[in-house]
């Protein structure tokens, strides 16, 4: 499984996950043209994209979704409420203007294939298993995703004002953990943002602070080899050094020096390839959890989540 961040932050988000013949875009917060050129930088053709998965309808996540989907004949996968909200934004002209040159283009947007995946459900897309889970954000049906290829798993969490148990479970079962580390709380409180914006970001449906992200990660990280990417950093209220050093310090205190966090930059950035880690070897074994997963009619069975570390540790 190969994963490349195509950009992360309030100016746009997209991540590409590729395994065998399957290539997924997680979020499409850039124009179709920018997505195409960013994919090219990651040595992938836009024509190779199998599907786009959306976490929520905000512009920095869905801006180019419809135009890219139409141009390259790619289905959009998301909760039906998210698909509706993203479509309404296109109609209102808040999405990629390339899609809005005329009414006929709006009609063609309706030809984009919609694949509804309700929050909390699972499916397969090509050779990849996908499970969505709830996050807490001021969007209609925000979610994160666990994307699996065999035993390798990516957890993708962005835009959440608080950490909920489904997020902890998703982090606990994954090898590569991409999670928002949006702001330094003091910088935000003492910064120049208007009070209503500060309140929005700090609210339970806003964005995760460095401290909240560290708390969540420290609940799930252990001696096993894992990879952590911090994403969606605020340009005004955070820096890569602040986010990284906050987590490094907490990892040091917990005796987890083997984990080296990286930051997903606004441009094409960090990459991860399971093939370069252990060759054809399997990822580290996980201890199965005794918790039962609720049955899902159309779900692809996934191995149970590993037990999360209790919050007190
Ligand atoms: Zn958002
Ligand atoms: Zn966002």
C-alpha cells in the first residue's frame, strides 16, 4: 500500500492511497487541474483514480470533487448527506469554478456517479477495504476513514473538534495514523482571529489542538512500529515545529521514542510505502480486541480493533 499526501491544511486537502490496481483519493480540496498535477508529482495518472472519498462537504475537502469526478469518470463515495451538501455547494458556485461555466455543466455534474456510504459503514473499492467512522465537526455528516489493504491500515482523521471513541478505535487498529493537529491553543487564543472564529475552532465541532491530538495518540501508541502524520495545521495558529515537538515530548515521556511524527505540508509532501518497510513481510501483529463490531448488512468484514490504551495512561 502506497500513500502520498497531496496537500493538507485549510487551503486544501487530498491524500492518495494506492494498492495494486486501485487508487483512491481521500478528499479533493483542490481544483481538478491542481489534483491532476499533484497526482503527477506523486507519479500517478489522474486517469488511474478508482474513486474519491469525501470526509465532509467543506471547500478545503470537496472543492474539486465534482469536476475531477466528471472529467475523469470517477465515482464519488461519501455519506448521502455529504454528497447532497457538496452538490448544493456546486450549484451555489462555492466549488471549483471550472465546473460552473454554464447550466449545461451543472447537468453534467448530475451524471457523476454517487456511491453512498453512510457514516459507520464499510465497503470495498477495488482491492481496498474502506470503513467510515464518525468525527465531530460542523458539517452535515463528517467522518474519517480506515482504508485497508490486507493487514495494512491507514487511519485518516481530519477536521474534528473533539476526540470520540470511534476515532480512538480507528487509530488503534491502524499502521499509518494521519490525524489533524490544527492549532496551538495559546497561539489561537492570543492571535488575531476574531472571537467568533476562535470559538468555532475551539468548539467540540471545530478543530483539534496539538494537545488534543497528542492525548488521542498517546491512548493508542505502544511499542509496535507505527507511523504518524500530523495534518491540517493552521498557518496562523501553529507551526510544523510546534506540532511535532509537542508530540515528540509526549512520546519521549511515554518511552515511545521509536515513533517519529511527520507533518503533512500544504503541498505534495510525505509518502509512505508498505513495500519499503518490510518487503513482502506482514505488518506487526495486533492483539485482537474482545469488543464485538456491530453487524452491518453490506459490510466487508474487518479484523477487530486492537484494544485502546486507557485514557489514564
Ligand atoms: Zn471542515
Ligand atoms: Zn478542513
